[in-house]
């Protein structure tokens, strides 16, 4: 079953270019110069139910922009996008009930409330029954080990503790699709290992489809059998991790990705990234 289908997906931003100096600022009052930036450039992308896909690229490659279009935050400039049977930005209220989102640098929890109070608010927003809420909460307490700080304000939590709670919050309504944008950023080794184990279990036992963007290639190697690489808005590669290594004849994923970021082509493969 296809969960995400994108064809010719494109997102352009119109950026105002300021001229230098006082004279330049005065001229900008009357005539403005703009630059059109293609953050995502005509990509095709299909994800099926139960897949755990690593979506990687350099800073500014277009990863977060793609995720924001798939979650309905941004409207595509052109192309076709269907997720869970919905057009994300047109059917946003119904659509968001079936997805979970974790942005590593933003929080969906209320900063001054206790964690359990944030969970209770999300329970009401997503209309989760009390029975389901308690079952899922106990499960998250066991797997993520969040029981000791459920009654602490979110602002009192460490980064690792908060990220565990963010994951629990994103999964309270049992979504079929989970978007993770750098969920392990800034975490220590133990916190990363706990979150990776949790994501594996969610993917395998609940068949939750997961799209993971990260700069930590350890996350990709530990979790993903499939990887998609984007650079300057264009899709360079979409396939298995084993095939990616085979193209380069290189086991070290960090070296492979570094070569891709530097614009190199794999030995003996023509038309890479076209």
C-alpha cells in the first residue's frame, strides 16, 4: 500500500535581495530585486506502508522543506503530492489526525506544563479514548523510561528526556505515518541508543511508516534499509543502503555520503543524480 506519492514535487521561494549601503537601502524603497530559489526541484518519491526511510542531504539541500510539504505546513509550488490518501495542505485537519511529527529543534509540548498535562491536552485534541491513552502511556513508560519525569515541567527536562517525551507525544494517537526531522540532534550516546531501539520496535510491531531526516549517519545505519539522498533540491539517489555502498565499492557510509555532497559520481555509474 502506497502511503506517500510525490510526482514532480517542486517548491520555490521568492527571496528579497537587499542592496548594500544607505544608497542601496534608499533604492530598495522604490525598486526591489528578488531571487527565486528552488528548494525542492521536481522530485519523485514513493513510500509504502511499513517502510523506514532515511532522507538525507547537506544543510540547505531541501530535506526540511520536503517534510514541511508532506506535513501540510508548506504548499508546493507545483507537482502532485498525496499522503495517506490526502492532499496535505488542502485536507490538513483530517490529514494531521493520521500522522505524527517530531522536529528536533522545536517542541510540541507546553513549556511550563508538566509532561503529563501536555499529554492530556494532546489526548483531547486527537480524541484518544481513556483506555487507549492509558495503554499507550504505560507502554511508553516501559520502553522510553519516561515515568520518573511525567510530572515535571517540560522546561526542567534535559534534551534527551524531552526528546523521549516528544516521541511519546507524537505517537499517542497511534499515527500510521511518523515524520522525524533530526530527532537525535544533540543527544548523548545512551539517549540515541534508546530512541533508536524505540523506533525499531514501533516500526516492526505497529508497522508505522517512518520518514527520518538526520545528519547522524549512525541513525541511518542502525534503522534504515532504504535511503533517499537530496542535494540542491534534486533527488540524487533513492534505493537500498546496500546498493548505495555497492555503487561506490565502499563500506564506510560516511565516506560515501561525503563524496556525494562533494558532487562526485560512483565509479562506473553514468548519469548519477540526473
